[in-house]
C-alpha cells in the first residue's frame, strides 16, 4: 500500500522528573542510549516509515535538543581535516536525517496539550505521534502497520502492549474487542493510569499514535484529567465513544520496546542494544555473562 505523506510529531517537553538530577539541565529525550540520544532513534524510526517532516515539541532546556539536529561546522571541519570519515558521518547523520521543526510547549500541561501545540504545523492532515522517550526496536517495525491501518479505516490508531496486571497503573489502558485480524483490536474505551482492579484489560497504550486532525478540536476542549494534566487518552476516549465516527483501533505490538524515561528500562535498553551491536557486542557479551554470574 502506498501511504500519503504523513507528518510526525515528537513531544519532548516533559519534565523528566524520574531522571533527576540528570534532567535538571537536559531533556530526558537527550539521554544517550549507547552512543545516540534516545530521540535520534525515534526520528530514525519515523524516517524508516517514510516520514520526513518532523515537528519536535520542546520545553525548557530546548537548546541542546535543537543543536543536536543542526550541523556543527567547526567539529565537521576538524574531523574532515583529520580524515576521520567515520566520525564525520556520525556527526552529520543527525542533521541530514529529516526536515526537523521545533515548537515550544511553554508550560508542561500534559501530553494532550503538547500534541495540541502541533496544530498549526500539521494543518488538515493525519499525522503520527511518537513519544521521544519510547524506543521501538528497529528490528520489530510498528509504525508502518499503524499508518496503513489508519489509511484503511480512518480510525485513530494506538499501539497496544500486553503488560502484567501489576504494571497497568503506569499506562493508559484500553477496553478492546477482537477483529478478524489477530494483530488489530477495536478500542471501545480508554482509561489513563487505572488501578489493576479498575483496568478494562492488560492492554497498555504505548507511545505511538496515528491521528486525524479532528483530534485537535477535541483537545481544545479537553479539561485537565489525571495528574492535573491535559491527557491525550481523554481525547481518544471521546473518539472511542463516538458511535458515528471511525473510532479508535489498536495495533497489538509484540516486539522489543524500551521506555527510556524509566531508569530500569533505560538501563535494560543500553545493555540489550549494546550487546546486539557488531562493534560492541563481542567485547561486552562475555563480560555480561561473567558479571551476571557474580550476582
Ligand atoms: P511522561 O509522563 O513520561 O513525561 O510523558 P514526564 O512528565 O517528563 O516524566 P516524569 O514522570 O516527570 O519522569 C510522556 C511523553 O510526553 C512528553 C514527554 O516529554 C514524554 O515524551 N510530554 C509530557 C510533553 O511533551 N509535555 C508534557 O506536558 C508532558
């Protein structure tokens, strides 16, 4: 299926309080995962799905995030003079990736509010939202399936991951009905961070969405919800409850995903990705085994 040219929105304006003090002067999306900031993996994922127009929502400490996607002439010319083509390519990679734009959120009033800041840039087109601290392993692609499902049905598409009941309070949870496709469900309701007893299922909403621009009208009137924040989940719940609209559908993800906004998951991401790398894995894998034996 050939897809329309979608734009992508990457919210990266949260306070990142779980990572203090590292995030005192730096957004958590800039924390390195092996040797690239988390957000670069997310931008690469969007480009691999064919999206080249990317809007990043930035908060305080915006400069090091936008600098990362800019060229750095002094560094580039030093590396060029030294003939270090490999490092030069690494420096240039992030500035050549895509057409990247930035808009400020001002105050971190929640994910729904951050997405609403994209309205002027996105205009009247469907778009993808990729959370800047949520990594999907490139070996387990997800976004293209979501874009295709949106094109096919017009529904808002969320990505769902089955989690342990004890973990569902950390996510938005979806009430679902099966469809003919085992990897796609119809979402009949959404609740932000429910207790295990109140959760409608163990399907957790993870940080990938494909939305129609009509979501902006809903976000404009969405009141602050859980945590006093304007929640994207609440706007999606309205779409799910609208019997006359295309509704909300969930693509069930069964691949590798790392929530780099969480300290334990962040460390797991680095260990797993580094162990799998051709340049680092051969040295690291035996060390990991020896280390594990000491635990
Ligand atoms: P999180 O809830 O994980 O981010 O938001 P947080 O609030 O920064 O995290 P902690 O709990 O304080 O550590 C999910 C995503 O939404 C973005 C975040 O940057 C993250 O990518 N976000 C959240 C915004 O852009 N603006 C907001 O107001 C809130």
